[in-house]
């Protein structure tokens, strides 16, 4: 890509500026070092060699580029500039401190060149000098950002694996404990003296089920974030799907003394990814039951004018304030919770999973009149099938 500001640096010779820069380079380095140590605390702990890094080389290469009318000196400076950003990354600078590093260098170079030249710089000299410093700073910042991005990706990958292993181990242990609780409840059911203990066992079981559900949400969110959830399109029977999702929510419905009314219209069968739809519906239904206050929850399906289907999950809870609607689908953000537990991932997961199906999840609500969440799924074309 052509960079007009570099034309002066590449193709115009500025010998007086180049010579002045070479003469005052030692003083520039001395003053710059002092300023960096004063402004950046961690720089005081670095040896002079570590602090200088590639700055002496940069000044020499900039002088060569200012003097030459060929591309090569400028290209060499551009190629070597990223080294400063890499070193500063390993020295645990942050990106703002790297920018300050270069700002102090620019200020010092300009001040010392003015003293050397004994005159103001010409327009061409100003363009050549600043374009050289700009491109060096940009290359260093890009390299710094690349190393930072690689580090974040590596840490995220490690955490993802850890979360997966932890979830697998905990799930196995918790499922075994839940089965044991069921056995205990069966054995104690006919013993009146253990009636209060039965209630305690229900509390423990509920807590374990909530823990498993929370782990599932974290894993779903992580798989969606990493793009590791494949889409497999096939025929989905909506009535069977919704019946299955409601059945799996049986314990939560029992706990909240609620029920789900199904209203399945045409089409009753669609093309879609059953697993993704289950994830979407489980999260939306769980929220609806949580806030239903014992009132029925309704799930209705209707054809869309544009083709495809709309699935609506309707609750009669307290509703959502208008100002909360703007951030409702953001991760770890929750609407009015009314004392209900949660981590604020369910709606994020539902929307991300819908996006995989080229669909979307939207919400509408009025305080005091419940909330409705719509899953809009477009018709599946041959190109969508995988």
C-alpha cells in the first residue's frame, strides 16, 4: 500500500538534518533515558542496555533514511522497528507505557535537533522526521499488540481446557451424589421421623442440579466463544423438541410450582440443529420459569412471513425495565433479578447459539406484565446444510 508521508523519507535527501541527528544522537539518548526513568517507574529497574533496547539503532537508521534517496534505508528501519515493541512487551510495559516511551523520544529528538540546526526545520524536514518516528512507533505497537494477543489466546485456551476437565470431574461426582440422594429419599420415604431430613435432601439435590446447570452454561459460552460448536442441520420435530425441553425442566417447574403451556402451530417440522435449539430453549425457559412466580409459562410457535418459524417463550413475571433491555444480552449482565440467583450467561448463550443458525433472539417486555423472548429462525437453504 502506498504511504504518501513516507515519500519524503524514501526519495528525498535531507543531508543537513541527517548529520544533525547523528551529532546529537548521544545527547538525545542521555536525555531520553533520564525522562523515561522519571516518567515510567519500572524503567528505573532496567539496566541502561535494556532500557535503550533498539533506540540507538533506530536513530542511526532514521539518519540514514533521511540522507538517502533510496528505499532500502527506510525499509530496513521499518523491518527492524518491531523489535522494540517485542522487548518492551517482555519487559512488562503496557501499551500506554510504550506510547509514552516514543512520545518522550519524539520530544527529545525535536528539541535537540532544533539546538543543532540553530534554525526551524523546513516543511520537508518536518515531514521526513515525523514520518520516520511514526512508522517506527506503529511497527513497535503492532508487534506489542501481537504478542499481547498471543498471550491472551494462550491463557484463554489453558483456562478453557481447565474448565472442561474440572466440569467433567465435578459432573461425575455430583451425578453420583444425586443418585445417592434419590436412593436415600426412597429408603427414608416411609420413616416419619426423617420427614425434615427429606426436605434437607431436596435442598442439597437442588443445589447440586443448579451447580451442574451453571457449569453447562460456562461450557456452552466457552464453546460458542471459540467457535467450537458445529452446526448439524437436520429435520426437527418442534412438538417433540419442545415436549422434551419442558420434560427436562420438570424439577425446576415443580420447585416453582409452575407449568408450561405448549401452542405448536404450523410448521410442526423444520430444518435446523436440534442441539443448538435445545441450548437456546433451555436457557430461555429456565429464565421464564425462574421469574414466573408460580404462573404458567407459554411456548408458542408460528410461521414467519419471510419464511421460517418464530418460537416465543412467554412468562408472566415482573417484566424488565426499559433501561435494562439495552444490555440484556451482554455476558454477565442481568436484568432486574428480584433476588433470583444467576450468572448472567443464559441470554448471551441463547443469542450466540441462534446466530449459529442464522437466526436471532429478541426480547420485549413491559414492567409488571412479564416478558417475551422470540427465537426467529429463517428457512434453511441448501447452502446452510452441513
